[in-house]
C-alpha cells in the first residue's frame, strides 16, 4: 500500500505516524517517572519537550567521552567537521582582542590555531585497546619493569595553556608484560587532552593496570605549568610532582622505595 501524500505540504501519512510515535515515546518517558513519583507522594516538575529530546538522544551515551571525560566508547565528529566552527571561534577571539583578523599576518591564524588545538587534544580520539594493538605478551617474569623520563605535553584545562614534563612508570608483572613503547603511547592518550596533572597521573596508572593486570603500578609525573610561569605568580623554576601508587607499590614500602630509587637515579 502506497503512503498517502498531502498535496499542500508534501508530507506522507507514514511520516505523520512516525512523528506521532516519537511524540508518544517522549510523553511516555515523562509519564512513567512522574507516575511512580506521584504514587510516593512526591511533586515532580514537568519536563519540557526539549529536555525529553535531549534525554532520548543521550540514551546509551552514559560512558561517552565526547560528553564526559571517561573511556572513549564514542567518537566525536571527525576533525575535518570540527575545523570550520573552531576557526570561526578563533576569528571572533582575535576580534575581541582588538586585532584585525583580515590583516596579512592573521588571515590564516584561525585555521592554524584550530588545527593545532585538535592536535593538542588528539587523545580524545584514541582508546587503550587500539593503542595496545595486541602488544600484551605472556612471559614468566615477576620482577619490576620501569620506563622513566617519558616526555609529556598536555594542556591545562583551567587556562588552556601548556604544561609539560616527564613521566616515569613502573609495574610488577603477573606473567604478562606490555610492549615498552606502549607505555609511552598510554601517556600520549591521556596527556593529549585538556588535563590537570593529578588526574593525568592516575589515568596512566589505571590504564596500565587494565592492560596487563599486574601486581602493582607506580607512576610519577614531574611537570612545568605555563599557567604558573607565564601568568599569576610567574615562578619560572617551580615544578609539580604527582604520583599514583597501586597494588603492591602502595602496600609494600620496600617495593615503593625500590621504584623511587630507580626513577631518581641518574
């Protein structure tokens, strides 16, 4: 049976049915919680249709890192799709600073800055499974593995200026070892985002734990923050050191001391 077409607006009866079905679904989404709350004697404010639409769109996105900075189960739009809007934003910023975005030195700056910011935050497009790429190996080895002085560059989420430094990672294997370069790649996943150093340190440690389920993981990060150097207190020689100790590194002082001695040795 062919759908009936409305000659005035070109809509189909089937299209109207689909629209009605969506409306019914949104109404049901509002009615069911309200009915439950009402039975308990609670007063529930009515939700707008816009709120209901947003809630329906977010179903299944509870762990989506494009909306929340957790695991990368959902990819953001492609970089090419993001560039035009970001470039327009940088152009507005230049104008807000009193500059002329059309002068020779600045005419391509918005696009360049947009591309640079996407590169600085490319970690949002990466996940642990893809980076490991199967480089987890069965090995009868239970002694400490340490990779130190891994260079790190990140962006302070409070001021959008860089911080950089070095990361040292140690873990105590339980019959599984990780390709050494993968430790550096794990650092890249989490440092190439808007970050604070405290969270970055813990995310690296948790990722190594997920990768090889070791007896313990230790991470030490030493960073120089441009938000303290270029602005504010302007202390150019200050460094921030953070650490995360998991498993045996937290529970056993001797194991922790061994790791710290290896990290601090020249």
